[in-house]
């Protein structure tokens, strides 16, 4: 079988990746072999091959965490799947007791263990879920990370309520999923982007309002103006870095900021005064667990929700998908088609 392999950490994908012939992975007890149909990219996939996500990454490594495929074979003791089932991968595959500095260590695809940019993968039974029947393979491949992250931010722990105002930064994979989940929850949505054409697409997708950050560089002031000085109930914070102080200004007293991304960097100079005075709740979101994934899939089935796939690339052109992601051109998700449906 063929697979993409990260052999070196480098700034450009063509310096880091090779497409290689590999042996078909065997199936052990409790394991499932999947013929991969499609895989999708996330921002962290850029950081991984550049050595910015985990500098001590063990190489060689098959990249990408998010994929959809068909069960090809199952090992002894597998009870949830049979050959022919259509499945998606889970982001977290297993956990060990402790990681660095005494923290739990969670094993993720495309980082601590080989990912899904391959014609076949073998995973634990617990590392897969069935996908909604109404989705194509390409659409289902986007659920693992971007879909579940947005779901976790809006629907778990402290779910949004009808009538809440949600501020969504950007139009990438997580942000567009957040727009869709906020809509089916009856929320008012304000979408930020520096690209007018993407804002037009967000409006067609159902955004209540859009705000071009090029026209409003101090967008937090415009957000407060549009909410009559109150601020929004929730912020989907994908920028991090220098963007976080603006989110603190844009959110209402008692509001929640869901910290998801680090597009503008991991470091931020933040005054704690607004956090204290406005009793703002900051919550870091790192995807979600398998049970959340199953709840999200049920909601998608009931509402007929379909992920937004911007572009699909053939397996041979996978590195071009990385380049487009790096340039920030995508609206929604970028997908690599690995095998025909």
C-alpha cells in the first residue's frame, strides 16, 4: 500500500514528506483494519511537519488525524464493527497514566502514532466511530478534529442557548462548523474575517452578521456597538496570541471564551483585570472524546447537517492541500481523496 511519510522536519512540505510503498498493516485482537477513502487537514498538521507542535516527534511518521474509510478486516474480540462498515477515526486513540510534568498523556493520530494519509490503517476498535449515512466520505473525513472541537466548544459542559450571540473568528474548518452548530442551536452569529468574499459565503451559509477586520481593525469595539454595549455571550477564539485581549473586550460580563487555536501565536500579553471584573470564563478546548463524537453524529443526523468541504485533492496531490492550507485560502475544510467511494 502507499502512504505519505514525514521523514524530516522542514518548513516546506516537499522537504518533509515522501510518498512510499509500505506493507499492509496486520490486524491484532481488538483491532480493525480500514481502507481509507478520504482524509482532511487541520492547522496543527502544518505545525507537526515543521516541528512546532511537538519538537521531539518520533520519525518517520504517517501524518493526519482525520479520516473516513471502510472496515476491511476485524480482529478477535471486536464487537462494534464488521467488514463493510463506514467509519471515521477518533482524534485520541488511547491514554497513558502520565505525560510530561505529571500530566495525562493522550495518544493522537498523526503525532504520537501514525495517522491516516495512507491507503490502509489498523486502529483499536475504540479509535473508530460509525459515520452518519447522509454524509459522503469526503464530508465524513472532516468530523474528527474540526467538527468535534466546534461541537465541544458550543454544545458540551455549558451549551449555548437559543438567542445567545456567538462571535466566530475566521472561516476555517472549526469556525465554519461552529457557525453551523450555532445556527441549529438558534444562536445569533457574528463572523469575523479579513476576506470579504469569505464573509459573503458565510452569510449565504446562515451567518446572522459578518464583520470585515480590514474595515474594522479594532473589531472588538464594533462588536460591542452591534450588541448595544453588552458584548457577546461566547467567543470562538481561534487566533490566540495578540487576538485574545480583543476577545476579552468583545465578550459580555460572565461570558465565555473558548480558546481553540493559536493562529497568531501561543504567547499573549493579557491583563487579568477584565477577566476578574467581568467574571469571564476562559476554557481551553482540545477536540473531544469518543462519547462526544457519538453525540455530535446523532445531532448531525437529526438536523441533516453537512460539513463544508472547500476543495478535494487526489491522493497524488496531497502536498498541494498543505500549501493551500498554509496560505489561508480555504473556506471550511480541505480534503484528500485516498480511494474511490
